[in-house]
C-alpha cells in the first residue's frame, strides 16, 4: 500500500455538514430553511410545509404524494423505499444543485421505518397483532435500519468535491427525572433512548430550537452549545471562533459559512 497517495492537507479535504435541528413542535424549525442565500431541497415526509410558501429558495419533494403516485404501478411499495430512491438519485447526481438538503421530520421517518419492517423487512414474523409493529425483534430491526440510514446520509456528506450539506429536522423529547423532578437532558424524539443517543452522536452538529414571546414580540433562536438540560454541540476547529451559545433568528448560510462548509458564490 502506497499511503503517499492518500496523504492530504486536512484543510483541503472538502466535506459537507450533517446536523440535527430539534425542538418542540411549531417552534419554527422548518421556517429556518427560508434563506435567500441557500438553494434548499426539502424532503418532506410530513406532507405539509405551508410555512415555506413564500420561500423562493426551497424546492420540496412531497414524500406522501410521491408514494401515492408510485403505488399506481407498485401497490406494495413503501415510503421507506421511496426515501431510498430519493437518496439514490441524490447519490447519482439526478437531484443536484442544492446547497442544503433537509429531511423533515425524524418523527415521521421513524414511523416510515416501522411500516417498512412490518411490510417488507420481516413480513412473516409472528406478531401479537397481525401486520402491526411491536414484536420484540421489530425493535432491534428498527434501531438497525434507522442508524444505518443516518450513517449512510452522514457518509454522503463526506465525499470530497461531491459532498452535500444535510440537516435533519426533529421533534424534541423532553422529560423530567422522577426523583428530582428536574428536566432530563433533551433528546430527539425516538422510541428507544439508545437509538437517540447513537443518532445524535453520528452527526456533526446538534441545534436546539426555541421560540419565546416577550412583550408581544416572538423571538426564535437555536442553541449551538449546551446549556442547563439542553443538549447541543458542534464539531469545529479549535483554531476558529466557536459558534455562540445562542443564535437568534438563525440563517444556515451564515452558520455553514462560519463552520467552513459553505462559501457564498462570488458576486458578479
């Protein structure tokens, strides 16, 4: 093996960013994609994104609508297979020209994987309720499939000049300790704490979204660093100025630029 062929300056190795933006429902996560400086592809698993109606920078793939259309030819196709097809086309360059790909939402993705486990992955498995997720082995398969899919997308953001930037949108799971009655550390809403922990460890950054109202004014922002019980963090060079703990009215073009994952087009 001639390792000289693989030695590179780390700064010259192009990578994309892979992150999670999570928070309570209706906290404004989807609205952050409205950024005039970025061309965004939204993979919409929820089938509704009216908050982006005026966002000219966003193109949307309605997964439920695509699934319904494909069922005309293949009644047994699952939404998980639709997602696999979308990411296959991204890999092949058929869906290109975007500065950021966003997947909305992790909660719906988990449901989609559950449906796939029952319909295609282990259809003959004995279950207490026929064709309903819940067998003991189902949970292991769910974890394996979710983590595998998240890792595959993460790898897609680390392919040199062909790297993409990707952002998961997710609902937060907020609980209190039964003994102390204090908030537990926040996690993305996934059934199975170990699955959530692994998923959150794979990505490059975790951002927690909040919406606050004070004196009739609504303020939105994200935590980029941990505080109190909020889990948030970002991988970045110790030589660069770190992102502030709290970013009000976040713009992904600015965040990605500061992290070194996005360079604005040169002005003509």
